[in-house]
C-alpha cells in the first residue's frame, strides 16, 4: 500500500507540533522518520493513526483520501502501530490483548473464542520466530516480549503499513538487531514500515528512505548512505559534537559503598539480588542495562523509598539504608529521579516552590513553622538564572515548563545542597539535544567538584559518553563492571545476562 | 568474543533472599478466636442449658427435626475449632504455604455458630430460627447485590460510582410513585407494583446519566459528582415526598410485589423458603448476577469494558470507543441500582419515605470492593452483610445482651478492616476516576 | 510520546486533575451564574409542586394568565420566605424579630465553617474526607459529656469541654488518616463507614446510664452545665454565640497554616503529588495523618459549637444534623480556601436558617434547599456547562507549551 501525507498541520493551543508535513511511503519500503525528541514525529503518526485530528492536510492511501475518525478506522484501512508506550492491557493475557477490538466469538451465546485468538498468536509467533505464550499475562512479561506482542497485535489485523514508534528504546543492542531483522523481513513480505527514531545507527542499518523532521517541519530527505554527522546536523539544525567533553576522572576515596543489597517487592518477586559495588568521589559510575532489570529498585533503595530486604549501603562511611529519605538527602545525596513528572516535580506548584521541596523547612526558607516567602522568591530567581530555566516567572507552575526546563528545575534543586553523591536516573530521557548537552555538562561539573556520581541510563550512548566505569545490570544483578571503552557488542551481551568473562 | 549466548536465562534463578513473613492474619484470627472463646465459649450458660436450632417450616416437603445441642460444650468446641484454624494459618505462614479461602470461611462459620449457640443458650421458649435467619440474609442482601453490581459495572469501565445510594433512592421513589399511579388508575395493586418495578431502573439510569455527563463530558472528579448527586436525589425525592405525595396520598401507598413460590422447589426444607419463595425482584437478582458474571469475563462486551477500565488508551488504539463505553456502562449501572431501589418500596410492600435507603448504597460500595469488582464476589459480600443485618434482627427478637447498635456497626467495621488490607491486596481497575481525554 | 506532547498533556492534566482545581480556577462569574441557575431550577420545582398552579393549569386554555400568575406567586412566595427566614424579616414587628434571621444564618453557618475548613484542608492535601458527620458526632458526644457530667468553674469548664470536643473529632479523623497512611485504606470508604459507626456509638451511649438523663427513657442527655456553654454574643434575644467568632479565627488560622507554614507546604505538596513529595524527603504518611487529624479536630470544633451552643439543652443522636454532609458542599463551593469557605458556609447557613420560614410561610419542604445546594456545587464543578446554559463564550484556552 502506498501511503501519502499531504500538508499535515497539527496545533496544540498556540504550539504547532506539525507544520505542513508531506510524506510518502512506498509499498514494501522501510521509511525512517528521523528527528530529535520533541520534533513532532509521534504527533504526526498519531494523526495518521486517527488518534489526533489534523487541523489541516490529508492522508491518502493508494491515492484515495482517507478520513479516520479513530484508530479503528486506521486499522481497518491496514495501518498498524506499535506505540512507544505499549498499548497493552496489563492484567490481560497475550491472546486477550491480541484479540481486543476484533474479537471472534462462537456458540449461541456469542462468547469469546479464545482458542481462535491463541491459534492466531501461535501462527504469527511461529512465522516470525517469536517465542510468545498466548496465555501469559502481559504484565508478567519482559518488555522485549511485550513489544513482540504489540507487533503480533498489528500483524493479526493484516497491517499493510506498520508504524514503529521508537521501538528500540527498551531493547538491548542484540534485541535491537533482531527487531531490525524482523523489520527487513516484513518489508520483503510487502509490508511498508515507518520507523520513528532518533537513533542514527538504526536508521542507517535498515531504512530505504529517510525523512528528517525538526521543530514540526520536514527539513530534508536523506539516503541511508549519508554520514552520521550529516544526519545529526540535519536533525538538530547545527553541528553537533557526537561526544561529551570531559577530562579524565580523578577518583578519590570511596563515597558510596553498596554491600550485598537485595530487594524483594510486595508480590515476593526478587528485584535486586545481592548487589555490591563502590563509587568513589570524583568518578562517574554508569549503570547500563535494559529498563526494568532492577535499576529503579537500586536507586530507590539507596534513596530510601524502596524497602531493602537485606544488605546495606554506606555514604561516606554512614549507613543510609533503613534511614528516612529526609536524613539520606541531608547526609549529602542528590537524587534526580527517572520520571521527573511523577517523582521530581509537583507540577501544580510554582517553580519557586518546586525549588525548595527538599529544604522548605530549613533556614533560610523557614524559621520555625513559618515560611519566608521573600527569601524563597529571591533564591528562586537566582536558580532560574544560574540554570537557564526558560520561564516568564518563578511563580509559573512547574507543569507549564517544557521537559528540558523541568529537568533543569530538578537539577537546580538537587545540586543546591552540598553533595557527596549524585544519583541521576535517565537524566536526559525525552529531552532535546540542547538540554541534553546542558544536563551532561552539569553532571560532569559535579563530578569534577569531587562528588561521586551514579548514573543510570538505558541509552547505551549516554552511558558510554559519561561513564568512568560501567556497571551492567541484568535481572537484578550486576553482571560486571567494565571500563568505558568496552565495545558495544560486549556491553550488549552483558545487558542480555552474559557474565563479564563470557561476554568479553 | 567467543561467547555463545543463544538464550538469556528467562527463569528466575533460585534466590536465597529471606523475606519477612507476615504474621498479621494468624495473629488477628488467633486474638479474635481467643476473645470469642472467653466471651461465647466460657460465658455460655452451662449446667445442662441447651440451644435449639429450628430448620423446617410448616409446609416443607419433609420435616427436619429441630437440633438441640448442649450450649456450653458446643460453644467451647466451636471456638476451639476457630483457634485451631488460627494455628493452621500460623503454620501456613511459618512454612510459606498458601492456604485457600476455605480457612477464613470455616473460621467465620464456626464463630457465627458459636455466637448463635451462646445467644440461644438456656432459652426454652425461643429457639434460633436458622431458616428465618437465612431468608432474612437473602432479602436484606438484595439491594446490596444490586448496588454493588451497579458499582462493578461502572468501575470496570473506569467510572467511580459513589452515587449508588442516590440511584437506589431514586429507584425506590419512582417505583412507589409509578406503582401508586398505575394501581390507582387500574385498580390492580400487583399490576401497579410490576409497573413500578419497571419504572425503578429508569430513575436509576437518569442518575447514572447525570453522573456520566459530569464525569465523562466535563471531567469533574467522579467522587465529588457521586457525593453531590446523592444529596441532590435526597433533596428531590424528599421534596416531592413532602409536596406531591403528601397532597396526593394515592401516589404513595404501601403496594407490594406478590410472592412467587416456585412449585416443589420452594418446599424443600431450608433451601426452598430461602431461595425459591421470593418475589420477582429476587429472581431477577439471581439472573442478573449470573448473566453479568458471564458477560463481564467471557464476552466481547466484557473484554472491551474491562480494557476501558484498565487502559483506556490501549482500548482506543484498537478502535474501542472509550467514552461511549463509559457512558453506556454508567447508565446501565444506574439502571441496575435503580432496580435494586425497588426493594425498599414495591418489593417490600412499603410506601416511600424520606431517605429510606439509609446508607445501603454505601454498604453496597463496600460490598463491591470486598467482592473485588466481580459480580460473583459482590453477591458473596452482599450476602455477608445481609447476614449481619439478619442476625441483628434475629437477636432483636430473642433478646441478647449485645447492644443492637454494636451489631449494626458490624458491616461497617468489617468494611474498614477489609479495606485496611485484611483480606489481602485489592486492586481496583487502573483507570478509575481518570477522565479519558485525547 | 514526544516531549511537547508530554508537556501539553501534563499541562492539561494539571489543569483538570481534580475538581478542586477546577473549582479553584472557576471565575467569580461562573460562581454567580451557578447560583442563579440553581435558583431557577429551584423555582421550577416550586412551580411543579404548587397545588395552585396545578389548579390553574386545569383551565389553562381559558385563562392562561392565571397559571402564570399562580406560578409567579409560588416562586416569589418561596424566595421571599427564604429571604425573610435568612436575612431580614421585614414583616417583623420589632427590631429583634427583623434582625434575628441574619443571626440565625450565622449561627447555622458556624458548624459549617469549622467543618468546611477541615474538609478544605483535606481536599487541598488530596484527601477526600467524607467523615465530617462522624467527626462532629464524636466531638459533640465527648465534649457534651464533659459539659454535663463534669463540674468545673466558669471559663475553665468551657475550655475543657471545647478541648474534649476537638479531641473527639481529631480521633475520628486520625483513624482514617492512619489507616490510609499505613495500610492504604481508601479514606472515602473508611470515613463513610466511620460516620455510621459514630451514629451507632452515640445511639448506644444515649442508652447507657452515663449519658441518659436520670429517670428518663428518652435517648437524650442532661443539659449542658451553664459553665460549659458558649456565651451569647448579641444578648439573650439571639442565639449567635462565641463559637462564631472562634470559627472566623479558625479561618485565619487555616489560611496561615496552608499558605504560610511549612506544614501547609507539605500538605499541599503531598496532595498534589505524593510521590514527588516523598522523593524530596517529605514524610507522606505523617502528612496524611496530620491532615486528617486537623480536619477531624476542626469538625470536632463544629461539634462543640452544636452541643455547647445551639444544642445545649442536651445531647441527642441528631446533634450533628446534616452539617457534616453540608460541609462537603460548603468546602467545594468555597474552593477549599478559608475565605471562600466562610462565604459559602454563610450562604448555606442562610439556606438552612430559611427552612422553617419556607415550611411555615410558603408551605414547602426544607429539602428544596438540598436541591439548590447540590446543584450549585455541580454547576460550579463544570464551568463549561454553566457557560453552555448561559451561552457564554468559552475562555481562551491557552495550553502553555514553552519551547
């Protein structure tokens, strides 16, 4: 099927997310849609998929204008989409998720025909060599398997155009390669694939055509043979250095010492298993690994928001496990959570208030029980200036800021205390390149000030760029700690559970 | 690079992490058991006092003789069984074994029987009417079942329905009004009552429609809408009760649905009068529980409704109309609760009165939670509350030293214990009380 | 999802996350129009219920004007009765008779202010406390017992009785607070259940010798000792007592607590995003317990204004009236802010005070007040509906998305 988008414009209030975008996807082609975070790629695809109504422009399928009221129409027309955030119902089984929306029924009572759904899941799984159990409950599956369920879902509806939205964000390098192989198989079988991504490597590996989007506009087409530098500058609009500038680390004494730390969650599932490592003052230890392998539990256990089942952690010789979060923060831990809107900010409170969430009851912001509004405002103004937070006022709500500026508020707050250890989880997720550079620069400055830094990132590029040492986590264990110049294949194997000595 | 890593180890390797055991359940069972042992076991009248349980009714097919037991010995035995069960529960925790629902069930029955033995001890004139107790259970559970089914229908689609109370009251009001109007114009009370029964769900559906309007269209917090709608319905029904019904007494008479005993079945001892000698509303209740339980978990409609309540966006991406589903379910739920409201007037043969639902809608909400958002569970929880109510009535008749107010508190306290986690972790539909916006 | 969408969505969710915010941001115009719309619907009910209108409708086609005249009379009859009952009785013979309705409104408003303030703190802290009714009952029960059973000197007795009331209410707020904080029990369910438990407790208490008036079988306690009664502030002709001034003082206190104190800062942060508050080192369980206990204490204060004030002739099971439930609508209408709560409480206090006049002079059940009250809250919670009803243009919805 030939898919064409003509002059698609989509606005959110005063913000134009898509500005007169034209795009043609030929049958059987892998078309990469390249752009940095916030460029408008997902919005465009949501318009195509009928989730958003375009303000202007039209969608043509094989030359015929198509008007989708909702995703149901888009799917009926042969468009399938694998969303970045999976659209699976967690407590349902794989078969139930696959059948949802086009269920087959049987018998006089017209009850669900689960056998038919199971057979379909099996058939597609076998065709593409996915090992997916139709009766597994989705929330119990690892993310890689969930993604395969999403693909099965789209294929079970005979999709002729498959949209993959940032599909590799949750995969190991090897799983990524497998997915890219699947994409090639699909396109050989005649399915058109739209691959939305900001990762140049993937684009070059698999795309037939590349369209680059910047700030809601198409800024160019490129061939897969174009160099990474060319693609990057087209994507960002200026020359981008592909590396982070930093001097060699000057590690000092051990600041954080984690010993035999284990976490078992409420359901009795072990999430962290006997983890031990040290971080020294003035070095960055980056934890690599596919999301969901215990990194969240590790950082939250260190902060104290996750109860520890056994083991302990010492910050500069003092126990921090088993202490209230407040005490841990005051002992010199800076914490940048992985989900800034959920854990980092109170979106409905002002920027000024968000900057003192941690210190609101300490001098100079308070004396006794009374807050001091004038001091709070003055300090907020200083922070906004220092961290280049783009806002009209410190009294604006944190929710009104863009992702990059929100993250700067979190950083400004966490770096305003004297720190011994900074923990930052996926500190640049979803940010534009400018903000990413700013955040990286600040983290390295903090390291150079002699703070121990623990970075968790599921982006291997970020890990390699920042780390002085890399620890790889898999299934709640640290499978190895390796130098930053370790090659990607080795890291990838470790992220899939191979021990250091096996992988190297 | 010699590693051959064909498959990542998927199975969780055995882990030697020691997890703290939770002793909460055995401790509570044990403490309650011990208290019962002292209060109802040891304190039961001894010295040959007996308790008599009556099971049969006059027109049963055959007669089961009344059962008379030595009071103190039986009460002690029953409470000892309860304490032993607490021990079994402790053993389970110690050995990390899961013990099924049979344990709390048997435990509960043992304690209830102990209390009954205690209450009936040494009364020669009165005996414990077990069958009557169970009939009362089913009858008193009826509005709760309808109410919690209504809650389940709404919440499974992601709408919190605090307005059950208002829906019951609206149903009770309209049933009485229509029954009065129809019977006074046709001269047939039972015909009027049946028309009233048909009208009741309409009133409930209207309240449901208002809830869905504010919750789905205007994104107002569903708990707030529910609470306020309850006040609105109290105001409206009381207003018309004080004006329309007061000026036209024929519009609010005590009209009742006739009993419809099912031939033969209704004459089986115990089971017959309890289950098969009821009016139309109770039979409708059986049907609705069964149908909804199948529909919700086995039909296309049910799968879609549950997906909307758990992950509306996922449902939307496969072409399911989220908000339409929610509106329909909320109105349907309102209708079910409205039908249940008929219990208070036409199904009980009573005239309408101000605020006559008396908080049953809130108890139904609790039954829904205890029943974990399933029709089957709602039925079980409602029966439990119905039993507590029935027990209170029975004790009121035979007269015990337990103040009736404390018995009246039981369902409320049970609910508090339940939501505080005594019955394990309850997991509501994930998208509850979150408006769906594109 | 891309960053700008996330932000746009976050902004949107922030805008609409809770009805509390909706109400907080609704304009004064919407509030006024909501009141007007509710009064109009109330008028329709009055007409529907009027036998005179019904009668005139019978010969509508011969003399239609009669119907309209009857309807107009019914409406004006109802609303002038409400005015005379709650603001100024211009038919009164003496100044006292003329002025009394206003003081009655303020008297009725007093428990609503206390309880509404408490609920408002809860709403702002993200806790939906439906338990004011039970908290008022517990406050009145314990404070009342101190008031009639203890013998203390003038002044001290009142203070001790007030403290007892406050503690009683606080206890009934603490329970759902700790159950929420430690066991995750939903406060809506627990507070509803505790309302019934409290109702049964007071019924039981009034059947015991400790509470019952000697030699009586009525479920009523002896009257409160004069030493424990709130002094009347406008002389013996009016029921308005000191607790009204205390309620106003409490409103100032709550404002300071929520806007200017570290506790209020925490309450607000926890209410808006408990996870972020916890990550920033705030003690979320303690905050929840604190909010619920303070809310309960304020409702307990409301209980004291009943039993040590207007209901001092003796404790009954009906001591709380429906103040606990009305306070929910008061807090919602008052946007959970102290000033708004005081104003809303006075409005609803006026509605309540007008009940007897409605009944006697217009022959209408007081329940119409409940209808108007609940409609006002519903309309205010849904500004688009009010704008639609009055054909107002939608406000320019700016979804701020910083680049």
